[in-house]
């Protein structure tokens, strides 16, 4: 296939591109390379993609284009020129807390940009659109584990609301134009090449520098930490199985995870929950340094716990998250020490 990946210089985008290229697919990657965090890390990820496929004779072709998804003309030209078979939309303005102070950044990228992706798919015969949603859509819901059959109408951040909006926008295009679309609600992804605004790098950096780490909700947060390799394998399995209409969908008792249109949403996580203090203890273990902790209350926009019910993904594509936290953190810390040496 020829696959368009938006946000290819991002954490999940880079790993996904490498997986596809190694198996022989061609990848067109776009990214705006904004300065939400260190641009040099994004540039290094792009170089890492090139490095990983250099010696693989059967690797697919990789091309990168710097494009802002909010640029309508640029996106129309991209789709017209490249004619991708499938699209993986991972580009988004990320971060829950950032959305509190900078809401319009989420409108431009997560709403306007996503609409341009949908239009590109509509007019260029794209066979499947897989897009990043988020566990944040569960918002004020406290029923555990989070299920795709739960109500997600009470987001607690604009970031979460924008991801819920993506699911609704995708459904509209699946219904009106028959475009197969699949949304993946990611649960706390971590691993090598991760974002520096997320806890693994923030904690590792502060601990190694002898500085205190901010621990919100007094360490009582619970998260479904999911290693990047498990995420990518599940994502590719979904990509290879385009969404289909649900023949049993009942308009009088609608299933919120399926549709009479070719539309699906799935949770993708580790199907386990870990308390934040245990997570920090694992980082301490692999760094060999004890953390100094600054205990703080719950922050606006945060949820106390996330826990993914991934039964639907297991049933439909054979998803098997298999990386224990200790193994995943060990691999992350090994990369961290090497990259930031």
C-alpha cells in the first residue's frame, strides 16, 4: 500500500512509519514541525526513520513533506498528488493541560485539520482512514474499565472534546460517502522517542538532575500505561482490516461503538491499570536514583484513572498487548540515557 501518515515526526507516527516501511509499504509522511516541544527531537525522529530502513532491501519508499493540516490548499494538493490507498491520522495538537490556556490551537489542528483529511479521503478514493482518538473522551465517566459501549458525552478538556468531535465527524463521512473509518482511543502510550511533555521524560530528566518531580493528585492517579510496540501492532492490525457496517446495528437501541455505516471505534491500551507511585518507582529502579516528589492536588482537565477494556479489539483483530511495565520502562530508560547523554 501507499499510506499517508499525518504527524509522522511524532512519537507514534515515527514508530508506525518504520513498521510499515519495513514490511514494504510506501509511506508519505507529513508534519508541521511546530514548536509545542523541541523541534530537534522531531527532526531526529525523521532521521531515525531513514536510518532504520537504509539497509533493508525490501523496505518501502519514504517521503516527507512539511505541511500544516489546517492549510486547505496544501492538503488538497497533497491528496491529489499522492493518491494514498490508506491514511493514518496521528497529527493533532496534544496535551490536556495545554488546552486549558491555548484552546484555539486545538480548533485549528484537531478540528479544521481533521476536516481536511476527511475531505481528502472523500475525493481521492481512500480505502481506509484510521485516526487517533484518545482515552480522554471518557471524561467524567468513572465506570471502570472504560468500554467503547460507555457514554462519552462529558469531556473535561477541550482536547478531549476535539477527539470526540473527530469520532463524530468521521461517522458522518462514513455514513454519507461510504468511507471506512476507524478511531483508536489511545491509553497513555510510552516508550523510546516519546514526547518530552509527557511524564516518562519529565520524570527521568528531573530525577537525573536531582530536581523534585511534580506528582499530581498526590500520586493516586491510575493509568493504563501502554508500550509503543503494542500500540503500533494493534494500529497496523486495524489498518489492514477496514471498518465494515455492523449488520446487527439497531437504530432503536444503537451500539455506540459500531454503525450501519463502515465506522468503528476501539480502545487500544494495555488492559491493566498502574498507580502513578508504582510507575515512578519503576523509573527510579531503572535509573538507579531515588526521586524527590512534590505532591500536588488534582489538576483541571485531569481524570483520576484510565483503564481500557480492549475486548472488542481482541475479538476483531487479535490484539495482544504483551509488554509488562517493568520491561517497557527498562527499554525507555535505556533509550533515554543514550539519546540525552
